[in-house]
């Protein structure tokens, strides 16, 4: 599969994950999200950047929802729940967020 972006064809897997992580940019993430009727805000990018940081600087770690909640509580300095994250990424914060972050598809079940 491919995603057409700025006159280029960006190669993706059958599930929409980038084949080449170097293709990722915030602009591409916004375009991919727009194709899903999702408009990315600063909070979306906080979560996306958290996921990218965890993956690229922590041995390929792809945190589950519970660990994302802990991480985002620290970043946003407020109490949040899984609902807060699902309001941002309704198809699953770790899976949909990870896909829009340009990370490979996680093989774990997700959730807690």
C-alpha cells in the first residue's frame, strides 16, 4: 500500500504503518490523521512525541495504554484516564497513536 503525500507515494504496510520510519514528519502525521477525519492538536503531538521518544530512545519500547497514561500524566502534570487518551485517538492510543507516530506495528494486544 501507499499514502500519497506532497506528490510522493509513501510506502505503508497493509495496516497503514510506515515501511520506512525516515519518511515520518509531523506534516505527514497530520495528513494521515486527516484521512481518518482526525485533526491533530498539540496534545496529540505530545502523545505522538512521547511514543517516538520511547521507541527510538528506549530500545524499541512501545508502551501500552497504562504506561502511556503514566507518561502523559508527567508531561501534562495532571490526572488523566484512559478516556482522555481515547478521546485523542479513538482507535487505541498505543496503536493509532503509534501508527501516526511512524512506528512499526505493535504485536502486543494493547490496553492494560
